[in-house]
C-alpha cells in the first residue's frame, strides 16, 4: 500500500508518518515544500512541492492508495486575522489536490483531519457532540474544516475518491514549542519544564476533550480501509477537562509550580468555545475503537520521557 501524507511536519503528521513506517503498514510518500533535513523523511519517498501548485499535486497524488491529509495553516485563535488569506492557504490546496485526483482516476481513500472541537454549534446543555449535530463554525479555521468536509463528500458522491473525515478533539502526546498557539498540553508542559510562563488563550474554565496521539493512530489504523464512500467520525476521550484542570494536572505531574500568563489580545477572548466534548460512540460502534490512554497517564508519560531524555543528553555531554 502506498500512503501519502500532507502536513507530515506537524506534530500529528510526524507521529503518524513514523507509526506507519514502524508498523510496516505500507510505503510512505510525503509532500514537503523544502528539502527535508536528514532523518525528517521517516524513510519515506519525498516529493518536493506545494499544494498550491496543480502540477505538484499531480506528482504527489500519482498512484497513491491512501492520502492522510493534515495540511493546514493557522489555528482557531489566529485564523480570523486575515480570512481571505486563510481561505487561500487552506481551501485552494485541498481543491487542487482533489482536481489532481479526479484527473488521475486513481480513486484513493482520503483520511482527512477535520476538527471536533471547533465546528459544532455551542451546547447550552453541555451534551457531548455527535457527528449528526448541527455545525456552526465560530472561526475561519472551523469554516474551512466544514467546507473541506463538504467538498470531500461531494467528491465521494461523484466516485473519484472515498473519505473518512476524522474530527479529533485536542491532540496531545509530544512536547511542543512554547510559542505555539495550539496544543495546550504539549506547550504547557514544555514551558513548565523550562521554567517559563504558560500562556493561556481564553478562559481557564473553557472545557475541551483531549485525545492522545497513540489513540489517534489507533483510529487511523482502523479507517485506512473505508466502509462507505464518506463518513465523519469524532475522535476523543468522551470526557471534558477545563484549562484550569489541565494546568493543575501538569503542575502535579511535573512537581513544581507554574506561572500563568493570560493572553490579552481581544481576539483570544469570549468568542472561543467554552465547552467542547465529543460523543465517540459512532467510532466505537462501527470500528470497534476506544481510547486507551488515560488523561493523567498521558501527561505523566510526557514528563517522564522528557526527563529521561534530558538525563541521557547530560550523560553524553
């Protein structure tokens, strides 16, 4: 099986690309804008190009049986700064790829990474969101995700591809750069371990559904062969944790106090969704999938791995 990745430099994409290679699921091809440094290609075939180029899309998509699509610029907290640019950077690349697939007539299966935490209509009752619930995106980021799902559904109906749209909650599992505006757990742990303040967007009481990368990988394994032309699946834990609870858990696992720095820009304020928890019963029912990594265990494991690696580097110095 030849599996293509877009967005393989991201923290979810790099994890999944390594997992595909390690599990020998198939041969991997990645599309990268620039030549990768040694080791960054995961043992994959590298196509140097850009999804904004129709010709590069044709070169990348040729003969692919599965495409794991993670390419996306911006996050919910900054996508509205320039909405025209956001659409140009996120919708045009996908449409170019779909046009290439249609011309190639290869009918691949696309696993598209949508959003579980940013697209549903707010729920005053705080009932976990189901895939059939009404979507009312509150940012350009989530508008692009909803639109992308519709384009993919249309392409599946026209029978030139199949698609599983995964709607993950907030992914975590690796440390992330401290300047990032997305990926609270990875950013916060990295900041605390380096004795830097943790920057928080929105309210400390905002609740999200957090899902470990290992559990995201396990659903990708199960949906790599489609059961229907198009389907959308929530991927989460089914449980909610407030930002306040997340930071307290990190503080306890690290064993040292943290300094919190609230982002003051009004774009990071009340409009951010205050509650987003996913109903994952469809994935459980149709794909026999359930998350296995407990919230606290996942955070503790990240801290333990960082400290083990730091000790190893110290010993080698």
